C-alpha cells in the first residue's frame, strides 16, 4: 500500500519495481538509493501510520482501498492495459464486479434526452444491470437518478471520495455512497481538475460491458469514453438524435460508420448483452503493441478470462504473475546521463512521446531511454498515459 501511494509511482513503475524486488518493502527501501543515483531528492513515501489513518478514515465512511491484487478488485479492470494499482471505493463494492452498462452524454442535454436516459437507466437497473456514469451534469446525473431506486449505480469520480464535483450533485453523491458505489483513482482530499477527467473516463469504460451514448457532440468528452469502450472491446450503443442538433452529431456519426449499435429501447441493450459472451471482452483478442516497447514498462500479460456468459457478482481473484527474470537496466550516473535526462524532459514538456519516439529524437538506444525513464517516473518527474505516451508532470 505504501509503495502504491508513493508520489510518482505509476502503474508501469510499480509493476517494474515489483519485478525487480521480491517485495514491496524491498522496493521502498531501494527508492532513496535509486533517487540519489539519479541526482534527485528522495520520493515522498507515506508512513505506515499515514496509511493506517487513511484506512481508518475510509472504514468510518464505508469505504476501502482496492489493490489490483485483491479479490474485490473490479474483474474487468484487471485486463486493461496499465490497470490502476489502487482504487478508492465507498459503498457496495460488489457492484464493481456485476454486469454493468455505462451511460454517458452531453452536460447540456435536451429535456427529452434527460427523460429518455432516466427511462433507460431505470429499465436496465430493474433488469439487474448496474449503471455506471461520471456524476457530471446532464446525462450522467439522469443515469444515476434512474438507477438509484434499484441500488444499482456506480459513480466514477475525478477527485477524492470526499470531494463533490459538480457541487450541485452533493446530495446525489451522498445517496450513491449509501445505495450504490463511488469509485476513484484519487486519494481523499484530491480536488477535481481537468487532468483527472481522462482517468475517470477510463474507469467508466473499463468497468462496463457496454457503453450507451445519449447526445454526444463532436470532440466531446463523451466521444473519448466511446473510443475507450471500443478499444477495450466493449459494446458501444447510441440513441439516434435529431440530425441538425449539434449534440447528436457525435453519436449519429458513430452509427453512420457502424461503430455503434443503434438502440431505441433499453431492451435492445439487454438483447445485445445476452447475445455477447463475456469472452468477447477477452484481451487476447486485442492488438498488442510491439513486444520490445511493451516489455519496457508494462506488467506481465494477464491471464485470459474464463469462458462465461455473465460477470459473477462474487469476488474473483486474479492469479499472481511471475516476476520477470531479466535484470534491471543499468542506471548510469554521469554528465552524459544528466544531459540525456534534460533532453528527454525538455522533449516531454512540449510533446507527449512514446519510448521509441524519445529514443529516435534524442538519438539514444531503447535500453538507455528505458533506464532514464524508470528513474524519472520513480521520482515523479514524468507520467505515463494509457496510450503509451509520456509527459512531464505539471
């Protein structure tokens, strides 16, 4: 838990450290030395007391930490690239492994769209489907309200469990904490900001078996969630909208290009779910990045999903993975290395880049770049994104 909560330790670095050391305790003990060799200050590692206080704080509010290795960790998330190491949940965590559908759409939704969203959410929840959304204004709020009477809704948050965004949804968030489930990647006290919304969208898409779009304009956050759902091999649904309404163009465009399934009743979604086995979401069917790039930071490949027709609501344990046998990259400590670090940081400050792109632009080998990036990520200088690119931390 302390390693997972250390500033600058992301999913990829956590997996790398756990492969290099036999335990999280050994990895924590090694961090100051690795930082010193890299010429940086020691990372901020939370004390055991701080972690225990946080656990107690969550327990008092019906919340808990969910580590990726825990049996209560959301089943479908375990198969995502760079699945979050640690989640913070409050409420009925059994919902996180239930059959679920995400409903997302415009914040400035039309009244007919809001009404239809509530009807869809009510019908799906009454049929045993959990509704996931992001607690935003408009469609998100309507989706939560439609499912709340059946105690089957999950809100993915862009901040800590104790932070409400938008402020007018404070009562709705409190109701979901009591009758549904709140989930976030961010620790208590973290305020919502623009950088957090992409991570929230990953949770929404990753937790669900399907995603329903209700009014989505071009270049909207809703379409980002839709693309993530497609990337994760989830079913994508869309309700057709009036062609001259800008709020309908994103969804209509997906329908036009056969990227989304047209639905007009919630029963249409139930039919598609019943006709789609869970194995259709198996990550073995995903297109993998080149092995050389994946091996630099990515955790070992997950075990395949069992061939089942529905997600079980009982806890599902994830088998442990074996640590990689290859030795860790050598971290040089000379003036050339310092110059290379500065060049890489300068590049990433202006342009999100992959490992291969960094190596090409800085005229370094892949192994040299990998070694430098490990140190920079451990020390909180850079962050890795779901698409494989890296940027400096602002």
